């Protein structure tokens, strides 16, 4: 499942990358022709998204490096680091730039030239971004289960698909807002509407960037396994006849498909060390069968002394 999910993430990232690269160029040309600030903001937004998808691909590639002496737990966390950089790029290059352009357009409104070009480009971009969003949603549905989209974004351990989903949803929404802004400007002859739509796009991008930053920060700090996986791990430990109980169980995601498990279990007083070793190895094997992403498992046995 992990391999399939990673493949789906890569496919969604590549689809978004290709779409945004072409869209960024077309929007940039349209912005130069029309003088629309909302079109310029959307061009920079697409450029930011293209950069972000490239960063996600780089992060995924670097995370696959083997563990070494300096990094004994591997490099899986690099996926989280690059996802956090994505939120910074989206906030600065996308959101703040759009807010600046919108403010500037409202203070000094300028008439649009050849607005039909902007409308055509925006309609085409909505179709392309919609296709990219559909691809990302289809890939996410392979692992989303019965969770809502918000729950999936909040609790997914792999950062790529939630990032792409938010970016693409924001892109489609921003394009619709830009289309309304250009349309109202043409209908009323008042370029302030173009500036207002640009401000809305900027606020939307800032909000998405903040959500991404908060969720990625949580992953960087270290999130525990899901409740279902914790239950499977505990059950695997208690299945071992030699273990009386689980004193404590700690889990942490080193990466989306790399889970650290640390458990303290009790055995009867006087249990032979060889039996403890055999039981520990057996329990670890069961944990790996139940939770394949449990790549690092540490089981500490302790003597159980019932209270008199």
C-alpha cells in the first residue's frame, strides 16, 4: 500500500507540475497583454505552485537515501522539510505578492487592454487546474478511506497529496475569483474590481500556506501512529504468551512510511534471558506483519512484580 500511495503521490505531483508550468507561462503573457493585476497574481501563483511541486519531487528523492552513520534513522524526514519550504514559498511568492498587487491596483487603478485574452486564458486554466485537482483527488482516494477531505489533509502522514490538493483547490478557486474580477472590470469599466479580486486571491493563498505550515510543523515535531496502528501494535505485543502486559508504548513517524516503535513490556520474575529474546523477536515479527511501516522496533522487557 505504501508503494502504491507513493506512486500515486508522484503521479499527482508530476501532473500538477506540468499543468502549472504551462499555465504560468500563458498567464504571464496574458498579464503583460491585458495589464490585469489578478492575472499577474495568478501567474505568480502558478509559478509558485510549479516551484513547490519541483520541491516536493526533490524532497521525495532525497528522502529515499539509505541511513548512514551520521543519520542512523535515515532521511525520511526530508519530505516534511521540503513540504514546509513549500508553505513558505506559497506564502511569500504567492500570497504576499498578490496582496501587494491588489493593494497597488486599488490605489492606482488602470484600465484593462484586450480583456478577452484574459478571459480565454482563465477559462482554459480552470480546465487544466481542474484536471490536476481531479488527478490528485483520485490518487488520494486510494488511501483516504472513509475520512472526510479535511480529516485526510489534517491526518495524512505523507505531505505530497494534501499539499497538491490544497494548492490545486486554491488554484481553481483563485482562477474563478480572477475571472469574476476581470468580468466585473469589463462590465463596469472600474479596474478596482480587478484589484479586489487580486486581494481575495492573496488572502486565499496566505490561508492555504498557513494551513500547510501548521500541518507540516506537526509532522516535523513528530506525530504518533494512527490509533488503528497503535491498537495493532499493542495486540501484537500482548499476543506473546511470555509478556504479561504493556507498561508503555511510544510511536513516532520518522517519515510517511517509516514508523519508530518503542515499548516496555513485563515478564514473570525468573524468566530465562533466552526465552525473553525469543519472545521479543517473535513479537517484533508480528508487529511488522500487522504494521508494515514499523521499520524500527525497540522492545524493552522488565520484571513484573504484582503488588501484595
